[in-house]
């Protein structure tokens, strides 16, 4: 069996070539238990060499902790309104829609208000549910599960099970990263699991992501690009990840903001 010193050096070297790595992946590679890997990462974190996150480790030079929800709401707030309005224009009255958690999808919930779409909304976000609970002709179904502090979202097996009870027309998903090779990713493995359950329950999945999310990856994998129906973004359609998405059969919807010149919609 490889020694602890060699394992820890291998973890450091691995994080020099990739942004993050999961405990389970390291445990399988080294032939040790996940608990052993956790102790290795704890040791490296104490020395300031890596950063431990839920489910794995991050490269200190390239990754950050998940920003606070209030911070994410404030960042690019005007752009998120543009994206939200463009996405809601794609909805059809009477649809059943799963709304994800996150600041951008909360902007989508706000944009739904007052449109008289008569939607059935299923959501793991308490904030999105509260935004729409008194919207006329709108039925709001809240997933159960463990309430995640800060994000005010529901995660865990209960949330995943409840989502599996329904068949939705569309899932509107917020993500932390969209990348040509690694697909869509998130900071939190529990959130990623709920997103996968929502994708399985919906006929179509629409990702809404501002340009800062493009060509970035995070710890928890959600799905490859070819499992997504559409991406709504303020990024340029010529951006490498958007080119890859279009090639994978994804509808790429690029929303012009602040005088950008590209077309509003680039179809697959």
C-alpha cells in the first residue's frame, strides 16, 4: 500500500493539474478508505496546501468557497434580470416547471410574477416558493428534505424522492459552472444530486448561467452538455463552451445585454 506521505504528495500533484477532486475518486485510486483520504486532506489543509470542501478537495490557487447567497444575488443583478426575462419568455402557459435554487433562478421566479402563466411550480427553493405562493392561478409544490442554511434550499434523499413523483415539462437549472469537457457542475454535492433528480423528472432542462460561469468547473458533477436541452446566457455564442454546447445539440440562447451585437438566439 502507498504510504501516507506519497499519497499526500500525489494529491498535491493531482490538484496542480485539475481544479478539484472528490474523496471517493482518490480513495479508489489509492486503494484506501474514504476516511483515510479525508485524514490526508485534513493534514494538507492544516499546512495550507489544499482546501477541503464537502465531498473533496480544491486547489487553493484556482478555487474559492461557494460565495454567500446574498453576495450572488447582488453580483450582476441587472444581467440576471435580462436572462430571467428571456427565459420566462420561452415558457408556455399551463406548463409544469421545476425551479432550481440559486440567485439566478430566483430572478426567474420574480420574472414569472404578474405574467398570468398559470404554471405548476415544483421547487427545492424556499425563496422561489415564497416569491410565487400568492401568484394567481399558480400552484406551488415544495420539495421536502434538509433545509440548507444560507441557500435556503432543500437537499437530501427526501427532496430527490419527492421530485421523482412528478413529471414536469421543463426544469430551469442554475449552475456554478458550464464547461465543454466537464459539463455542468456545482459547488455542493447535495445540490448536484437534487439537480440530477429534477433533470430525470423533466422532459427538458434549461440551464441559465451568466458569462462568468462559462468554461469553469466545480467540485460536484451534474451532467454532460448533451443531457441539456438549452442554455440561456449573456455570454458570446463564439465562446468555446457555447460552441461545444451547440455542437452537442444544445439550443444556445445568447441574450444581448448592454449593446452587445450578437444575435439573441443561436439555435443548434
